[in-house]
């Protein structure tokens, strides 16, 4: 038996933010706590959502105590803000950090026995769906608006933990590329490579099946043809990435990921490395490590990325071609090619231990040892 969980409703395309008020009114919701990070509030992106609420006469308060890698304390502050505001729903405007924070807030408000946040790690036995959450992504990468996952940082233990819960999925996703227009090139590149990592890891994960394969291959195709253009700020590329990252989310949310994400989570927790950057650096190397456990799937990946002549290639050739195509795309959008200046040799044991304990690790097509993980990190120093 397989299970697919998706948003109840999603909107796509320029100007779709206008539907925000209609969705809240149609559901009888009166007041929103808008979760958005300070940079988006300051540059006016959050206002593109709150203006819609104001024009419709819907009450709201803004909660912006959100960090790039949201912490247990951020979530607990958000729960207090929600309760104080007397809101009846959440609107998350931002990247993965804003949406992950909002997911955790919504789950805890509905399931107060998890107020410590840490007990939500893994597949938590929550009983009630989150407070109604409408997710409005402003980056094209995390797909948090369509997933049943969120990631929180435990600063005390220097680790990130992944929470997987069907109760946390936003009821509505509004994927409007106009809200992504303010992304700087570096953020467009990092979040775009995060989306590609989702699609590739989701395609080769142990739980992959026909329906998710369909999502992931299409996502690889859209992302590989759109990301360079999106990083240049071109409208067509931006619209392609908005769709491609969402399609990837439709897949991986339901079948899981692999050790690129486990290893990236460890880097983010210890060094605050941007998640997309960590994924992009790790992806080609981990793909090469996983290759012998993927059958003919790298031929499909290479073809979806635009590699010509894959049908005539040997297994070794198409596997190398897939890894090379990913590395070239990463290089073209300005991602560093290694972990020099990021990771330290003396931290490798701790990083590997964290990666082995991460919720994404069991989905990897190949079962790594801790020593394998250390060797992978070390090869990129």
C-alpha cells in the first residue's frame, strides 16, 4: 500500500496571492497570525500578502521572530504570539524557515502536549490537525508548502531534527512567482538546488514508486531547464522554478529523501550553512556514492537534465553523465564546489553521527556506515 498526501487546494501563477482572502473567508476564518521573517517584512514582500487581507477586512498580526534555521525557542515564542493574538489561522509568508516555524506553531496549538517542541521529532503521534495554515512561498526550493515535513534546530545540542506529520500539511498553498521576484541571485541558486536535490533523492529513495517517479522526473526536467534563467532574474525561469519545486515536493513529501539531506542538516546545525548550499555541494558526490544501488535510474535523471544520447550510453557512462550534469548546473549558478572554509576535520565524527541519526538517512538507496559518511565529508574538504 502507498499513501499520497497533498494540499487540499493550491494556486499557481502570477497574481495568485489575490486568492488568499477568498480562501480565508470561504473557510470562515476571521484573523490570521502571519509568520514571516524580518527581511521579508522590511523589504515589503510580506505586505503583498497582508495588503490582500487588509483590503478584504480580515484581521491579522505579524510574527517575525523567525531565523534562517528556526529554533525550538522561535517556535515556542510563536505559540505564545498565536495564543495572545486570538487568531484562528496561520499564514506563512517566506521560505522554508517561515513555513516550518508556522507548521510547528500550528501543530502545538492544536496538540499542546507537544509544547516542548523536541518531542515532535520523527513521526510524532499527534491527534489533531494543525490550526488552518495557508502557505505562501517566497523562494523556489523548499516546497514546504506541500510537504508533511518540517525541520527545527536544537541549538543546545547543535542538531537539526526532522518532524514528519500528516497533520502539519498546509490546507492551502499559494505559489505566486511574483512573490519570488525579490530573491537575490545567491538565494535563487541555493533554493533551486535544494529543489533539485529533493527531486533526485526522491526519485532514488527506497520508497519511490510510479506515482512519485512521475512527479520527480518532471521536476528534474523543469528545474534543470529553468534554474539558470531564474538566477538571472528572468520571468520565465522564475515561473518554471515556482512550479518545478512544488512538483518535487508532491513527490518527496510522500516517500522521503536520503543522506544528502541528512548530511546537509548536520552542516546547517553546526555551521549555520544555508540548507540549499549544503545540499548542492554534497549532491554530486553522494550521487556517485549511491550510483551502484540505483539500477537504470541515473539514465532517466541524465535525460531529464538534458543530456543527449543517454540511450546509447553504458551504465557507467550514464551514471557519470547524471552526476556531471548536476555538478555543472551547480557550478553555473555559483554554488561552491566543496566544503573548504565550511566544515572542519575535527568535527567530522560529530557531523557523521548527526547524519546517521537523521530521519532522512533510512530512505537512502544504499545503507551507509558512519565511516562512509565521514569519508564523504572528508572528500569535499
